[in-house]
């Protein structure tokens, strides 16, 4: 907050904020003595309250932050802390400042438990002779990245100036892992020889990276798989494989606080959406084909009973016409939908030639993926309308005459069947494309490529198709009654199938809207940090 220089005593006094809540070092000690299943956000408040009591400070009352922490699980608390520390690092990095000494004791806590990143290693100098790594960092060796350890190994050619932001992100990830599990990912080797040997042993540990996968028993039972993946990426031996910035790390940790969005964008390995890889095109074609084929059968028997049977010499012509139209329409429509799906799936296999054009193409392909169900519904509806025109025209030329009533009956029945059949592909294809295809189009470390406007558009379309699913069968039944067709079988089929289908679609619609809300909410959370 302030500084005072005393030239006569060669002293510079630095004044900082008074933070009575202690440090994360106390939290780490409590966690080590707490069973994984018993850890929660209240542990952080316990440590803070202990520090406040030691200092004679009063505890905050009616604090929203304290209420929030009390309601969080321990993995959520780690994300809550990590988001704030990652943003603090990102701010410092953008100012050209590296921390170089991240550890629990250097994270101070306010009376409400809010973390403050402190004690930046501003005193480091590589030009002071006769010193050791311990003289610079004391007990901080355990939190150093492999490249930072190399930089302070007197026998290693790496220079301290070569360190960058990713070294700090490594240290932050290591500290968060320790807080999450209660143990450090790498066991400190015993000091049995010189500093150089010790550093080489620690570097070798970090470059192997195998210890991270050998401590699942230390993880809380409610720990999301993606949080482990995020922290493992922080601790990658190769800096190029880590997160690029504190903003990216904060975005990933925010995703862990949004379980629904997390399940969509990073489905667990046991998810059946993960197992769908390679079967997306056949599955989507099947989702589109089944309702349209059922609607086609219903329409065929309905028109045959109420139109064709009353026309002379029309049976053979009707069979030939419907065979030709179906052999053209179904392969054409399903093939077009399969091709659209294929163009989306093959996008990630193409090598980018230009960064700007790559981002534009990525945004466009993501929108196409989200709208794939809408495109499928439009293709189906268009083909049903064209068939509604083609059937009576073909019948007219085949048998020589067809009344205007028959024209309208053909057209009306096919259009209504088409509208009924269009709703099911929209919901089915949209659900599959959102969960099985869309996550692959996102760079795992870049959420800025998402298209929030498309989320809202698809959400509005779900209401349109949902209303259509309820309304069109009702209109069909009304149409049958208006033209005085005493077809109890058709009315019964429309009533039962329409009701069951509408109820099923309603449940899928609710799930889709919740998914889209979660994704849009995640985008909104990331906006301030991106700005």
C-alpha cells in the first residue's frame, strides 16, 4: 500500500494490507489430518477462525462469502481458491511480473477466507555469487517447476531468465493438488549429498509425472474427473503442454463449478457419449429415419384407404409412384444429413493454415453442429412438402384425372405427417450433436471460441419444435374430423402416438434447455476475465 525509504539506515519499508486470516499453510496442515470424505469448504473457515482467535480479531457476521464457503464441497473450494489465484497470477504476468515462489505460506487469507497472493520473489538475483538454491527459496523447492529447478542447479545450463509464466502455473497447480489431496504429488527426496544431486532427483521426479496417477485414495469421493485433468495439465513436465495463461486455468476451474457444462464439454471416459465415437453418422441417420419411416407408413395406409381405393385403376400406379418417390426421397434426405454430419466431424482432422481463418472456421462449424438438428428437421419437412406435391401430380398423370379435393388431401396429409416427423429429428439430433460432437470442436484450452448467441437461438427453437410436437397432431385430428372421415384407427394412432411422442419430446426439451443454459452461463462467467 505504501513505502518509506530511510537512507541513513539503508532501509526501505514496504507496507502491505493487513490480512488476519492466516495462510493456506494452516489449511494444508488441517487437510492432512482430515479424511477425504470429511473435507469441505468449512475447513477453510476453520483455519481462518483459528487465526482470527489467535489475533484477537472478531469473526465476520452475515458474510455472503462465508455462507458460500460453508456450502461448497472440498473440490469446489479448491476451484474457488484456484480461480482467484490464477486470475491474480494472470494480472501479475500481464504486468511482466513472475512470482517464482508460490506455496501455501505465501497465500494470505482475509477474515472471510478470500485468498491474496503475496510475497512475490522480488529479491531474487542471479548475479550474487556463493549462494545456493536454499538461500534463494528456502523451503520452496518442493513447489518449483522442473525448469525452475534446472535454472537454479549450478551445473545446469538453463538460465533463470528463461523462466516464464508457465513455471508459476506449475507451482500453483502443485499447491492446489496438495490442498485437494492432502499430500504433495512428489515426495521430497532426502538430502544425502550436494544441492546439485538433490535438484537432479527432484527434476527427475517431476519429469516422470507418474506420482499423480498413484494417489487416487487421497482424492475426495466427490472430486470431478475434470478437476484432476486440469491439475495434471498444470503439472505437465513440458511447459508447452500446460495451460497458456492464468485466464485459461481460471476458465477450466470455473467449468468444474458448473457440473452440467462440464459433463457436456468434457464427458467422463465412462460416458456412453464418449463411446459413440465413430458411430455418430449412423446414429444420426437412424434418429432421422425412424420417425419419418413411421410417418410414411401411416400416411401410405391412410391415403390408400381414403383416396386410392376410391379411384379406378389407381392401385398399381400408387404403388409404383410411392416406390419411386421413397427411393428418391429417403436416400437423398438421409444422405444429405449424413454428409452435413461428416463435414462437421472431419473439421478437426484438417490442418489449419491461418490462425484468423481457423478461428472463423471453428466458430462457423460450431454453429453448424449446434444447428444440425434444425437442418435435419428442415430437410425432412422440405421433402415431405415436395412429396405432397409430387404424389397428386404423378397420380393425375398416371390415372388421367384427380379432383381438387384429392389434391388437397394428398398435400395436407403429407405436410402434416412431415411436420409431426420433423420434431423428433430436431430433438434427437440436437441432443446427440451437442453431447457427442460439439465437445470435440472446442479447443480444450480455449473457451473463447464458443458461440453464445447460438445457444440462445437453439433454446428458442426447442420451444418452436415443442409447440409443433403438441399442436400438429391436434390439428391432424381436427382435420380428419372436418373432412368427415370416420377413421377411428387413424385418430387413435394420432392420439396415442402424438401424446407419447410429445411427452417424450418434452423431457428431452427440458434437458436440452438446461444444457444450453449451463453452457451460456459458463460463457457469461468467463466474460469479465476475458476482458
